[in-house]
């Protein structure tokens, strides 16, 4: 039994020695692998990259400003006469042309009033016997012409009576009676002339009433003051409106105005007529163009900034009033700049970095970027003319590279 125990202990010891030997062997292998990896990294296998030179050329400088879009025109259209709404052919969002019908107000009573005023004017005109140009010739008025004829006859009779009185054919009383007749005829003539003048003034007043009635009849049709879009219709069929009641809101969105805020130090760079490139968040990959049409003559005291207004064509209606916009106002004079391919830029946190060729290795540099020009971007600092920047490859500062042709 003792011999059996001895044999078991010997077997356990042999197993322990075997396990230790295996562990030692495995440890050596890992070390060798780690050493080989370190040796490979130190060797610096070149990375294939593409390099492009820094380009120096003249570019058009732009001033970056922000603002918001507003409608070119906006009108709160109101009724100008009283009446009940009988037709509303537009809805919110309807595109309307200038003069398009927005709201129809009942006009039967107004039409009758216009006809009455027109009939009264025609009656007075006929009594005055006006000519084709409606100029008043008092002597042609029928009543005036009759009174003048009576006066002429009375004056002729008076002349004959005077001759007969000299011949003592008629008495003094008959002569005086004839003279009184002449004076009465003259007064009637003058009265008819005055009446004709008054009737002509009455005709002018009647024509004014016709014009007012015609305008009132026209006001029963409420029309769009300009081409645009109906933002809101505020009345419905059956509503009763009075002068001043708002019936619809119409905005003109082609073109749109963009109100831009220019800081005080850049005031001298903005002039009327300069091109403007515009971007909005709704269309991040689109650029809209416009033109500066107004530069405020004074700064806003609360912001120490200048208000500039530009017009932006919007034929398709994609741009909406209220959009926030980032604009670049092009300067008239060009300036020299260093440009590189955008693909060479690597963003690390809040910094922009590039790798520059230095023989068969690369150097990492932090750069300050300016404005873009086509597919290139301006480098304000960090590079010099003649440098070659690397595009592509997973690189670190000092890494070896091989430039592909």
C-alpha cells in the first residue's frame, strides 16, 4: 500500500513539471510575437498616398453674413364697402395673379343705386342740351334760348312803341307798359342763364354720385393687389363685412427679400448691386443667388451693425419667408490666396489638420481655413506656397509614405 502511494505522488510531480514546461514554452512564443510586431512598426512600411501642391491664385473674396428671408410684399386685403359675402373662390395656399378675385360681396343694391344716379345725371344733361364734349354753352340751353327770344321780341316791340310815342300814336301809359315788358323779359333771360349754370353744377354732382356708386359696385369685388400666395382667408360665404373688415392676407414671394446684418467693421465692403450667394438649412446643398438692393444709411445702435437688403429670385417658391439664411456677399476686387483640395483636410476636434510631404515622410500641421472656391478651400495659415499636401491613407505624424503617380 505504501508503494502505491509513492507511485501516485511521483505521477503528480511529473504532471506538475510537464505543465510548467508548457507554460514556459507558451510565454516565450508570445514574447517572440510581440518583438516581431514591434520590429515591423519600427521598420515603417510606406503608406501609398496621393499628393497635390498648394495652389496660389486670385479668388473673389466674400463677406459672410446672416439674416432672414421676408416676403417682397404682404397685404392685409380689406373690404371697402358693406355687404354680405356671396363667393370665396380662393383658399389658403392658393396662387393668385394680380387682380384675381378673392371675395365677392353682394352688389344688387349698389348696382341699383348706380343706375339711379346715372339716370338722374342723364336727365340733367338732356335738359342742358350739352354737346359731344359735354362743355356748357349757356346760350344753347333750351330755356335760355326761349327767354332770349322773348327778350329780343320785347326789345323790338319797345323800339316800335317809342317811334309811335314820338308820333303820338300811342299813349305814354302804353309805352311804359311795353318798357316794363322788356325789363321782365330781360330778368327772365338772366334767371334762365343762372338756372342753366346751377343745373350744370347739379350735373357735376350727379356725375360724382355716379362715380361713387360705380366705385361701390366695383368694391363688391375684392381682388388681389399683386401676384402672390393667399396665406389666409378670413371670411366665409354668408359673413357680413363693413369697410375695413380684413378678408384675406396675400404675400408676394417672388422675389424674396433677405435682411442681412453686416458688422460695423465690414460696412465699407458692401455696396448696392453686389452679388449675394445664399444658403438655408432646408436645402443644405443648394446655393441661391441674389443682388444687394439697399444699404441702410445708418447703423442699428443696439447691435452696432448695418442692415442690408438683397433681392433673391424665387420662381419655384422653394424659399419661404422666415427662413434663416447664411449669405456670402461677393467683393468687386479679387485677392491672392493659397488653396488646397478639400479632401486633404482632417478634422480633429475643433481643429483642421493636413499632412505635408517632407521627403518620404509626412508632417502633421494645424491650419486655419478661409473661404471655399469651387472644390478647393483657402488656407489662411499653416501652409506655404510650394508645399504638397497628402490625400488619402491612414497616417500619423512622421509616417513613411509612397506617393502614387
